[in-house]
C-alpha cells in the first residue's frame, strides 16, 4: 500500500477527529447480564443432556439384561410337563373297576396322584 | 495478508480460548476491546443511538451463540464487523419499513445530531456532512477504517472485496472529502 499524500492525511486526521459517541454503561451491563444468563442456560442444557444420556444408557442396559435373562431362561429351563386329563380319566375308570368299594372321587384322586407322580 | 491475520488472531487467541470454555470475564474483555469501535461504526451507519446499541447487542449475542465454534474464525475483529454489517443492514431495512408505514419522509432529529462535546465544532458538522455525501461503498470503507480501526485486509474480509479495492476506495473517498471541504471553505 502506498502512503497517503500529505493533503489526504490531513483530511484523514480531520475525519478521525470527528467526535463519536461512547456506548452507555448500561449497554455493557445489559449485554453481560444476557451473556451470564446464556452461559447458565447452556450449562443447564448440558447437564440435562448428560443426565438424559445416562438415563438412556441405564435403561438400555436394563433392557439388555432383561432380554438376555429371558433368553437364558428360555434355553436352560425346560417347560413344565402338561397334565394328561384323558389319562387321568382312564386311570380313574381302571382304579374304580379294580377296587369295588372305591367311590368315583377316591378313584379320581388316586389316579391324579399316580399321574402327577409319573410326571 | 496472511501474516497479518495470524498476528491478529494471536492477539485475541487467549481471550477467545477462555471465552470458548465459558469464561464470562473473557466475554467482558472482548466487549471492552471491541464495543466502542463497533458502537461508533454502528452509530455512523445507522445515525441513531438506540439502533446502534441494538446492533452492538445483537453482535455480542451472536458471538455468544457462536461460542465454541469461534476457534474456526480466522480474524475476530473482521468477524465481529462482518456481523455488525449484517445487523446494520437488517436494522436499516426494518427502519425503512417502519418509516414507510409511519409516512416519515425524513430521518428523526437524533439522526443528524452530532454528539458535539468539547471538541465538537461547526467544522466537524461540515466534515460529517461531506462524509454523508460520499457514495455508500466509499463511506462504508472510511467508517470501517477510521471508526472501526480496521486494516485494509480486515475491511476486505468484512466487505468481501480485495484489500487493494478497499484501499483505493478509501483513497478516492479522502480525495472526494478534500475536494468537498475545500469547495466549502472557498
């Protein structure tokens, strides 16, 4: 950049010497107050975000544990055997025919006991 | 130009680092460093104290929103004045819209008034009037150079022109001012 000639530096000095306003002190206070509030909000938002992430992580972990335990139970624990009512009926009839004085209730109870014992 | 940028950034790197970490005192330091220049440029461009205050406030609030991304900014003063220019443009158009609605043909009395303090003279008023008669692009360069205390490299970044164009606009503006004021004196 070439230096300005003398007559132009004079004009420059004149423009520089124009009085200019000074920002009021309230403006500084107002802007700094807004900045403080903004930073506080940011901090709060960050905290909330952190807590949300932690909660989501814990929830995910719980779901993973529950799912894996469910799978483990399904694989390792055998389902209970079902009671065969037709067999109970047949055995009731057979027991009653074998023992003359036995009532129907007694025969059914005996048959049920035998079937349950065989499971 | 590159070297100037690096030096300039180094000047503010400590403050901007602290500001990015959420240090409010760093923000206050940034305000103390740039507010006066920004305010004067805004006032010269808008010609209104209230609007100038609004513009400066908006610039600093925008800076807050930028926050951690400030490290990507190459030149902090140029960035701030770029923001200011955008805000001033918006405020100007808002003001014009408002004026149209209110059927106000002229600027308010505050717009023309100079804050004539102890050093304020009629001559200052003449210089100011001559400044206002400059083409807008030249006036902008003069304001950014003198009130904003920006280098031509920074002005070039703010206005999106080359540094040489900024320098020549400045020179033409001073030439015009010299002619204008010389004619008035005669």
